[in-house]
C-alpha cells in the first residue's frame, strides 16, 4: 500500500520535473557586481572546483546540450552566468575555483567575484556545492564551505561524475562526507549523487530545488475572479 511518505515523494519529484520542464534561457554574464540582475527571483548557484562539472550539470538538469558551455579544459566558465528557468527562478553557473593555471590577477578577480556573489546575494536560496565523486572534499572546498557557514548561506553537497566510481566507493564517500558535514552548520545534512553523463540523480536534485523554491504546481490554486 502506498504510504503518505510515498505520495509526498511522488509529489516532490513531479514538482521538480515540472519546474525543470519549463524553458530555460541564458540571461546574462557578469564580470562585476553591477552586472548582476536585480535580486527579484530565487537563485540556485552551482559552485565548485574547476572542471568538477558545474556547467554540465546545469545542462543535464535543464535537458540542454550546450546551454552552459562545458570543456575538457579547466577554466572554461570565466564569468558568472545567469540562466532564467521559467518565471520562478534562476540558475547561476559560477567560475570554478582552484584553477591554478590562470594568471594570478585573473584568479584574484574570479575569486573575489564568486565571493561577492555567494556572500552578498540576498536572493540566493541554495548553493549546490559540487564535489567530484572521485576526489571527495578537498581543502579548497572546505574553505568555501566555511565561508558559506559564516555567511549563513544554505548549501548542499552534490557529487558529480559518479559514473566514474563503483557503488561501494560511492557509499563510502557518502558516509565520510556525511560525517564531515556535521561540523558545517549551513550545510544541508544529505548529499545528492549525480552523473550528467548517465543522467542519474537529476530528478532528486530537481525535486530538492523545487522544494526550496516552493514550487508546487499540483497544490497551486489560481486566484479566483476576485483575485483572492
Ligand atoms: N564522466 C563524466 N564526465 C563529466 C560529467 N560531468 C562533466 N563531465 C566532464 O567534465 C569536464 C568538465 O565539465 P564542465 O561542466 O565544463 O565543468 P565546470 O565545472 O563547468 O568547469 P569550469 O567552468 O572550467 O570550472 C567535461 O569534459 C565534461 O564532459 C559526468 O557526470 N560524468
Ligand atoms: Mg563551467
């Protein structure tokens, strides 16, 4: 017999599916804070080390091949790219941190911009902190997580490239990471395992983000004729 919990989960998954079935369009690229769009819609940011798969995950979630530009070469995304998803929210593709081969001044300006965005954006509802499943949390990830804790920005660990590891390795990684997260007050306690290549974990992440955006098309009651 289906339980209330099963029904709730189905509803969450359906809300995620519907949110991400809407058109998603590139809005703008920002190289400075003044370029950011007005903070008038909930935003979800995708942050993580260079080459972790941020742009690929945005493409996979929205069902596009090349909405966000991806590359084998680290350092592909060099600005903050904003994408508008339906009329409900925006997805924000951040440049990767920890990319050692760029010039010092470039690294400095990217890092500053990422920092200004993550710590100063009032409508940032959740940061998806992407971690390569083969590597786990690195010191540079822990630094960003600590900065997010201090700024009280809610974030969730999303593993990428899980197609590259075996299920027992993934289970061990989840266990290890879950323990580490207990020390991080702004971290969401559960992690999500994804693969953009194999298209796995996407429906769970869509459902999670729909819940944060309070997007529930099934429970939505259109205003009546009196606007009530
Ligand atoms: N096997 C596998 N490869 C992936 C996956 N996601 C991304 N990649 C590959 O990883 C590389 C980097 O992907 P991007 O999406 O450009 O990574 P990024 O984090 O946006 O990189 P920067 O913008 O340079 O910081 C590309 O060659 C992708 O094809 C995945 O789930 N599985
Ligand atoms: Mg990118």
